[in-house]
C-alpha cells in the first residue's frame, strides 16, 4: 500500500471511517481523520478512548476497508 491511498481515505469528504487491514490479519479502525498520522512509509493509528496507538508499516497494509454504518431499527 502506498501513502497516497491512505491520504485519499483520510481526506475524503465527507470522511468515512475505515479499517486498515494488515498482512497478519490485524485490523485497525480509523474513526476520525485526526486519529491517524501519515508518514511516507508508516501510518500511526490512534484510539484515544483505549489510550492506544499502533505504528503500521505501509508495506504490510493489504487493504483499506470502509466501515459500513450500522442499520438502525
């Protein structure tokens, strides 16, 4: 994956939350564009509620998957 693909997801208007899927199968949710820091070869995904951050190498990112909104009944 390249930085430009991540940048497009982060700059989408309106922003749509998405998952970063890694080659290991790990998934990291980006709920808001301010919760990710993009660098040339890495992206840092934060979760302020859980007080966690993951430093992800872009060469191991296999997919950027938009999160579908939950249907309300």
